[in-house]
C-alpha cells in the first residue's frame, strides 16, 4: 500500500514551507520536481528543497545506483531539475544534509 502525505507549515514572513513524505520514494522525487517547477512558474520565485542523505554504506549506495538504478532522491531530483529547467536563474535549488 502506497502512502503519501503533504502538509503546509505556518508561514514566517514572506516565506512558506510544505512538507511531503512518501513510502514510494521514486515517485515522491518526481512529484517534488514537478511541484517545484510549478511553484517557480506560478510565483516567479525560485523555491528551495531540502533532502536528507540515505543511511547506509555510501559505496553500496553507489553500486545500487549504478547497477540497479536505485538511489537517493536528492541527486536524481537535482539531475531531473537540471535537465527540465536549463536556465539556472529559474531552476529550483536542492539542498542536502
């Protein structure tokens, strides 16, 4: 069973935040990219998105990405945004911690 949730956080001044979580990780990353592009086109402001690194062995994660096409959402989202929005001034900013 796939579970998705989106919730808005109270705005602070001129900034606002939305949180999203999903048990179906790849589609969540695609949704994030589409949503960020929509926000930029609607508001004219470049949005930021924050991800956490996946836990586990980094070398195993690299092999999983290279051989199975699975991996962290952050680098994939960054690459999707880079190809979808060629103009850097309008491209959503991806932060990873």
